[in-house]
């Protein structure tokens, strides 16, 4: 896999994992929640992780429009391009 990198330190070899995560979608746990869940996906291998309890201000600073965040519910997700 391309995310696995082999590195060296003196005469030791070790492997690391370096994903290139990109925002995939934004959702809420419940419709009444004030925080969001941001789902990330690796562009190379497809690995996923979720960052939970993200405040609206953080998403606004990252460039997500306020109109789209108002539409997000537990069933209606916002998919990042």
C-alpha cells in the first residue's frame, strides 16, 4: 500500500503510516446537537476516521458555508467536494 512508508534511523528500519486525509462529509449525532461530526477519508487508500464534537466556528473557518451547515441534520449530511 502506498500509505505505508519504510524509514531508516542509523541501521534500524521501521514502518510508518502516512495518510493524506481529506474532509469527506459532515453530519450531526442528533438533530438538536450544536456540534458536528467531520468524517475524513484518505485519498490514497480509502481509510476513514471521524472527528467528533467539532464546533460550527471551526467549520466556518475551514470554508464550509453557513447555509450548508444549517441544512445538516442526523439524516441529511453535507458532502465536501
